C-alpha cells in the first residue's frame, strides 16, 4: 500500500491511485485531519457514487468522533453551511433552480469580452519583464476579479476579496484561524452587499438571485450569503488550478504544446476546446469530489459502507482508469471519447463549469499566442504542490519568456492591477 497525503504523493499522486484502483478500489483511509473516509477510485464506481441519492451532501449525516471536521475551513463558524455543496433535495433542487435562473448560459457568453479584457490586462502586467510567477501574477487574480464582476462586487471592494481568497487558498489546509477570519469577513461583507443591492438591483448575479427570490421563490438571507460565498469560493480556486495545472502540463509536453500553438495560429478552435477537456481529465483542478455521507447501509464497488460513513470520490483516479480511457496516462489534446468527471456528475455537477471553461480557453490561448516561447524558469522537478485534500494545484509556477514590447501603460481607474 503506497503512502498517501505525503509531499511526495502531492507531487504525483497517480501511481498511488493506480495501485488503489487495482488492489483496493474502495478503501477506508485515515486522512491527515484524523477523519476516516472511504476513497472510491474506479471510474464506474465513482460515476455511480456521484449520482447515488443515498449518499448525502449534508454533514449532519456524518457520525463518529470526527464529526465537524469536514467541509470548507471556516464555513461552519461563519454560518455559511446552507449552500449547494452541503444540502440535498428538495432544498438543493430549490436553491440550484434559483442560481440557474441567475447564472444562465446567456450571462456567461455575454461575459466573454470581460474575460478577454482581464486576461490581456494581467498579462500586460508582466509581459514586459520576461518572467513571472503564473500563479501569483495570472492564474490567481484572473478568476477572482472575473467572479467578483459576475457577482456584482463593486470594483472598489474587489481587492479585499482578493486578499480573503488568498488567505483561503494559501492556508486552507493548515491552521484554520486565519482562514476562519477571512471567511467571516467575507460573510459580513456579502450580507451587507445583498442588503445594498435590494435597493439598487443591477445586471449581476447577486441581483439575479434577489430577483428570483422576489418572484415567489423563498431565499433566506443566510441562503443568499451562503450561495454567494460558494459561487465565489468554487468559482475561483478550481479555475486557478485549471489554468496553473494546464500550463504546467503543456510545458511538460512540448510536442502537444506546439501542436496547440499551431492550431491557434491557424485560427482554429476545435483543438483548444478538446485540449481544455483533456487537461481537466489528465491533471484536473479537483482531485477529490466534496464530501458525501451514507444515509443507509449500501454497497459501493463490492464494499459495504455503513450509515454515517464519509465517502470521497477520487476524481483524479477515476479519470485515469484504463477500464474507461484508452492510454489514460498519455496526454491527447485531441481526445474525443472523454467523459471525464472533472466537474462531477449528477445533480451536483458544477454549475460554474461553463465559466471555468471560458476562462481556461481564454487564458491558455492568450498566453500561448502572446508568449510563444513560454518556458519553466528553473527545474520543474522543484515545483511544490499545495498539500490538501479536495483541490490539486501548484504553490507557484515561475516561468520566463521573451519580453513583449510595451503595449502602453494602463489608464488609472480602468480596472484592478495584477495581484
């Protein structure tokens, strides 16, 4: 049995997951937090578990001495538990319907010019230097400011959100004090913002939630704050990792990177779209799906699971299962048969997936076009991955490239400066 959740494992968990798929596809494991959980690693079992109605998302079903140690750090103390990742039907159905009314494909499509503007603006911030940390300078600030714009957070307040989000992403798996304070500040701000918007509705997502609530759907203040919080939280960290992991994968696969660049130079989009899906499968941003809890005795992959037991579906393992994917450890940007689980499956499928895909396509295409000789600055073997449970992402990604000629300085007040 390989060691799990070590620094070496965080760097490359895939050999360990291959062992689990073959020898112990549903295995009881003690996590670093002390919580015990079943890890589900085969694609077929994972897909079934993600759609299993007898696996609840509500932490109230968790039994045992480790109860209360699961979930997003700080959310319990900040009273932000009533969001889509913690509830079941019928409440989940009601709240997802509300968010779906506000978070429409039309709204995401109309947001594309703003994503392009932000992408170019952040690249402008470092393109003249010939070097950057692509996590700090690009992959982190881009989705933060994008989701703030979409939610309707005023530009003057968005730097605060960047600071709070930075605390969560840096320390989300370490000491919880700083994270809890950031989450509480975020909640207080969101409650105040919701009150302000009730008197001055705009064309943003929070205003859309308020409108949907005012037209007959019941939405409490706490639900509104919790929904806004999870849209922000889920809407930035997954995209930070998708961009960071995606660039890392392309830099470690130069032939695939050159193929994608050539396709972009020809003005083609098909390879870019399939490339984002393959990057989600090959080394995706979400390593394990969020917590589930058995509500009755059930069997997963031949393994008996008792009521109250936590279950963690290992998306990273399922998406490299040779029983479902040909050549699963090979990067194939043109892969067509690719029903990966990178954004989940079933009623909890990620609502923000279209926005994340838009941001990833825009970010990768612009980086590879504007900085065609992008390369690692230093030994890629020395890069460090954030130790964690749910998310998979790099701490830093130092790169170098031929500096761009100056595109002119930005006008004061035309948006956020790079983080």
